[in-house]
C-alpha cells in the first residue's frame, strides 16, 4: 500500500530489503515513480549498527541518483495521510528546513543519552529483541555485554565527547546538504557509533545539531501549522466516531517515543479506555487495513 501511495512522477522510491529475506516479495510496481533497490543489503538487527549501515546505504544510493530537494526516510508501515500535492507544496514552502525530531530532554532521556555516549555496547547483534537467534547465542552475548557495561561504570570509563549528543526517532526528511554531510562523515559515523546501543536514533541527530549551518535550519512547527493540525484532527475524530460508535473520541497529546508532533485519537466509552498503561491491541495487517478503510469511508 505504501508504494502505491508514494507513486508520483515527482518521487523516486528507494528500498532496502533486509538480507534475512531469502525470497523477494512481490511488490507493487510504481507506474509514475522509479523504484530503486539498494545494491547492498544488510541483516538488520534491533539496536545494532546494521541499522545505521542500511540507512546510509539508502542515503548513498539516493544521493547518487540526485540531486533531490528532500530525502524522506520512511518505515514500511508509514502511510501518508495527505495528498502528494499537499506534501510537495508543504516542502516547497519550507524549503531548506531540516525535519528531524528530538526526544524531549527529560531526566531519563538525558541519562540515557549520556550512557549511550560514554559506553561501548558490544555484541548487539545478539540481543533479546532478535527472536530468530537461538538462546545459546543470545544469552552468552547478553552476559558478556552486561559484564563489560558494569566494568565501564565501575572504572568511570568514558568515550569521546566530540559532538553535542542528542537522540530522537530515526524517521526524517533531510535536505540535499544534510544528506551530503552525513555521507561525507560516514567513516566517522561507522567508527563512533559502531558499538552504540540504538545508534540509528543518535548519529543523525548528534551530527546535525553539532553542525551550526544545519542546526539553524531545523524545523519547528509554526502557530498556523498547529491550528491546521487541530482542525484536521477534528475531522478524523468525527470519522472515527461514525465508523466506531462510541460516547466520545478522546484527543491525547502524549509520549516520548515518537518525537514528531502527533495526536492520539481514541474512541472511548469511559475514561478507562484512555489508559496508556494497558496492554496495546495486537492486530494483523488485514485488520488494520479494514479499520483504516472504515474510517476513510466516513472521512469528510
């Protein structure tokens, strides 16, 4: 579905297929965009430097076919909720701005960023979030990693502090200048973030905010954008209530894990339905698609 929604003559699409995928899936073939695959594929693991390698491979492949006004890094589950005309007009109006979200500087985030800055995290390829790896690999790797982390804490070991280290989500929209800067710094990135936990949520943010020319162009929401954001949320809330009868649709602005402006819209029968401590629903892709279609049908 994502490829079909991006299919526009103004877009080229670049795709990295995880090396663990042995049989290439049958994908939608764009009619207006050109679809490129990265020449090199990586076995991507959670929290591992392979996340950075796959990102940089995408940036380099796209850069070689550029120039482009913007490079948008999306996950396979992202879906645009605006038309391509709206999206292109928005980036034309804000040309030159860097769209990169930073985690709020809470005490927890500050401490977590500092831990990731100063410590080496080894054997991240084998961790508890790799369910496809046998436990006889994961458990020893975890033990070794934790022992080395403890030793670093005891000895007050600290890696370099050569950047303004910041963290945030890894989905971004960057200019040609920003992508070129990252590519020029690839050797440094590979060396500095090779043994950093979740380095993909740190390397872009740290390099861009440490570069004065790029830092001054980081985008922040204008008042007019916030107002439009709320008006659009109201329309979506009405569609949700029509599709899923409920007493109200709650609007919640909450969360640190997704560092871009976002609103939660939740159909509710009681206040207990808006309890983020509850276990999240786990839905199959077909169920998610059916829900989206019901809401879209009521959207006006």
